[in-house]
C-alpha cells in the first residue's frame, strides 16, 4: 500500500536523520521534497500546500533545529499531521437508529461497488447481522447476475426486480427487509459519472425514497486528481456519510486516500485490500499513517493474528524462536497459519521496516509459500527436526517429491537457517524495537 | 465514424480546456509577483489534469522563459507554447502504427488486459463493433473466468456488436478459453479475435504470470498471435497508470493503450507521462457509454481538444 510514497518519504527522512544537527536550509529542502513526493502521489495540490505549511509551522514551533534528534522529531511531526489529514479517529458504521440500517453505495464506473457491496455484506454477516443485498444497477450488462452470484456465495439475502426503475427496486427492498426483520440493507447502485445530470438526479431520487442512513462513496484508490472532484459532486448531491477506498492492495500512490477527507470533510470508513470477499478493513487513520511512513502496522497484524492463531501454540513458538530452536516443522505450521491470515504481501507491509530489509511482494509471493510448503511436506519427520541430515541424495528425493529442483531445496534450507538466526537476534533485540515505536503513541 | 466522435472527445475534455484557458488569461495580463502566482496556478492546473509533476514543471519553465523573452504575448501565442510543449513531451519514439487486420494473418488476434474496473469488457465491445462495421467477422473470447457474471456481461456486448462468442464455465483455465476462441475462429473463418481477460492488479505476480501464459498459449494456437496486446487504462487513474502500463508491458510487450472513460472531468493528462516514459502509443479513446463511443487517438487532435477555445 502506497509503496512509492513510502519509499520516497523514507528516503527523505533518512537524509535528515543522518545529520546530527539540522539547519534551516536542510529542513526547507526536506519540505520541498515532501511536497514533490505528495504531488507525484496524486495528492490534491491544495491539500499538499496546506499540509506542507502546517509541517513547517510545527517544525519551527517545536524548535526542531535545536533538538538533539531533529530528524526523529520531523518524522514525528509528519506522522501527526498525516493522522490528522486522514481524520484522526476511526469512524464506525452508524448503527444507531431504526432498523433496518440502509447502506447506499454510489460511485464512478469501475470503482468496485458490486464487489464492495459483497465485501461489506461479508463483514457484517461475520458480525451476525442479517444482510440483504440489493441489485439497483439496471444499466451495466450482467451487474445483477454478478451480485446474485456473490450473494449466493456469501449465503446472504438477495433482492432484484426486473423492468422497474432503481428507485422502486430500492423502496421494494427496504419494505421487504422491514417485513423480514433484516438488520442491514445494502444498495448496489449503478456506476455513473459525477457530471451526468440525469444519473445523479436518479441517486438523489433513491436517497429521498429510502432515506439511507449510510451513504457511502466507493472510490478507486488509484484515482488521480479527479478523485476529489468526483467526491465533492457526490457529496453535494447526497451529503455522504463516508467513503470506502478500494484497490489499495496494488501500488496505489495514495493521493485519493490522502486528499478526500481533507477536501470533503467526510471520513474514510473502510478500505479494500484484496480480491477476496474478506479483504475489507475498517479504516484507522493512525495505522495507515504508520504504514505510509514505513513504520508498519503492528496493531492490525496482531489483530489478524489473534483472530486466526491459536494463542498457546503461538506462545510456545515465540519461546522457541527467541532461543533459536525453531524447526522446519514449526516453520511449516507457521506457513499454514500465515496462509489463513491473508496474502504474503499484505502481511509484509504491516511489519515495520520490511521494505528496508528488501522483503517485498515479489520476493515472497504466495506462490513461493505453496512451493515452500511442498518442499517441507516432502521431508520425513526426522529431516524436518534435524535438517543437518539432509545429504545430497535426500535433497534429490525431496526435490522430486515436491516437484521442485535441488536448488530450490537448498535455497529453502539456506533461508530457513538465516531466518532462524535473525529470529534469535530479533528476539533479544525486541525491547529496543518497542521503544522506537512507542514514541509515536 | 470519426466526425461525431471528435465532438464527443472535445466535450469530454472541456473541463481541462476551461481550466487552462482561465489560467492563461491571468498569466497574460499580470506581471511581477502576481505573474509568479499565476504561473504557480497554471502548474497546479496541469498537475490537476494528471500530466504529472515533471511535465507540469517543464511546461511552467518553458512558459516562464517565453514570457521573459517576448513581452505582451497574445493568448494564442501562449496556447501555442503549451501545445508545442505538450506535443514534444508526447513525441516519444513511438512504434509504427499497427497494420489493420489483414487477410494474410487472419484471424488477427487482439489480447485485452487491464486492472479491475478499468473498462476492459466495455472497451472490447466497442472494438468488436468497430471491426464488425469495417466488414470483419469478429470472434470474442471470454477469458475472464474469474469475476462473477463476466461472461454474461461480455455476451451482451458481443451480441450488440454482432460478434460470435466462445466461453467456458466460470473458473475454467483462461488460457484454454483463449486457445479455444482462436482455434474456433480459424476453423470458422473469422478475421478478428478479441480476447477479454480478467482484471488483475499489476503488482500480483501470479496473476501477471497467468497473463503471460495466455499469451504463450494463444501463440501456439495461431503463430504470430496475439498480433496486438492492448492495455485498457481508466482515464481517471492518476500517475498509477504509468506503473500499470510499465508492469503490463513487461509481461505482454504491449502494442498500445486503450484509454477508457475519457468523458468525465479533467481527463487525459496521464497520457503524457505514459508516452513520455514508456514510449507506448495510445491507440484508442473510449469517449462515452455507447457502443460507438470510440475513436482512434491522435496526439495533435488530443492536444487541440485540450487547448482549443470553446
């Protein structure tokens, strides 16, 4: 997420941190580079201007220049301003009010409304809500079928009506939901251009008819400078209650995410981070700011882990890791657990400093995980516990058994050994790392 | 087909044009600190048109220099400076235009790729119609076997365009669908094959490898194919479009870009860094929701539409 921006900012900061003392000139230079980095990340021009001005103000006010760790201080200021830019606090769904909660999703074509409708349904179903998905896109060919298939997959309610205008579909759906005591109704409306008057009129009509408590704009995270304008137009019509930012799993530069709150004053509520239906996360400004600055997002990582990982197993494993007693068997266990938590590149991005270690998505893609699993699974139990018994002929057998080459087996063993050593070091250095992160909270 | 489409393109780019026009007028009539301010505003407008920071700075510098050396310029002159600069920026070593589908290579195979939601299926529908109108027999291959109801959507477009369709069950191997489509087209005498693929994030290594496989398999079905690999880009996407183009190019050796959705606001600017940095030609523009809303790209006309007075 926001990899390009992160790399640029890390670069700028490392230059600052290399210096013992900062003079005004180097701060000015850093600000100029921050400005360029943000503009190249498609952040709105005005937002960038304000942002840089505020950092400048704080930097002067806090006497960064006379500080003994001026670089760290600048990073701290940028972090604080980023959090502020993104909206400070996470904004939850507006549950309070009469049931059913009606959520209306709107947006440009191709922003990901239908997929997002299903993702929201999946998230709420997991919270034991009864959900009804409503196909109100009567224009795009097969949009209704797409939503029906997704509703079937999720085993949630689905509502369609043929040959009537979207407004009536929505009203009908809410009536049925009230009758059947459904908790949440999600309206998937057609994609439209914000300058298309009749289509925007249609949205106002739907909103007037069913009075949705949540009116959420689904916005493609890769949108350029136009993001802001589209958001403003939708907001003007519907008085949006929030934004769902999609497709942040690629290398979106982050401009839309960083601009939209500042310009519309409306919070980002969720972000889409993958293709699977569970790849939707609530939006936490502080965590995202932390990810943008390359400080990872340990909080989300831990939450994910808590959801999926067996706690006692994890404790034993941690002990083993610290002592450097990790075996390939534990490693295999880990691989299997990691797979249930999400894709490798998603997880890596939450680890502080992962990008600096050269651990990027292409080095550790999911395909690689499958291969590693195959190799370890082709070993005997003894081999997994005592990798040193692996001589040439055993390695050949394992390669054949796992459909890989001996080089792959060698590489895995080498990497495993390196990792075991790193874990041991990391284990003893844990305390220092915590302190580093602590200063931002 | 082009006459009406030019009007549509201009309509789509109107916003960009208005925005530039106002800025230039201020630039012309002010001086000193105010002019400095106007220049900055112009830079802002260009960045907001998605031309990228680098290009915006170049154009700004060029204008500044022009204002210094030739006092009292007319609006026309300033527009001329920007036009020339934009065209220069787009004058990358672009490969020669592709041969239109010919008897010799029949069927002429076009592979269409892009990220999710960029408008692949709609753009494919428009291309199908374009070729059908030129008298080609068009076959459409539904190699997006991943997204729910993708085949149904494509089937509707194929029918509208008067093209035939080859599809398999959802979840089928996309390369095998592509192979079938090309083989069937050969057997049944189609002259153009358009292959729709699933939307994929350009950073997902395994999905990009799948695309490479489709390309290889298509080549086995018909030597020389695909004759054209097109990347569909959403015109509202910002500078990320450059990295999309770069990564798809690495896998597919793209022949060009189909720039879709050039009918909203502040569009088109991203074409500049793409041509400039990657030397990839833009072949088509999608300028509306109708099946005929397609037109070939020409840098001159594109810049003209961006700058012409209303």
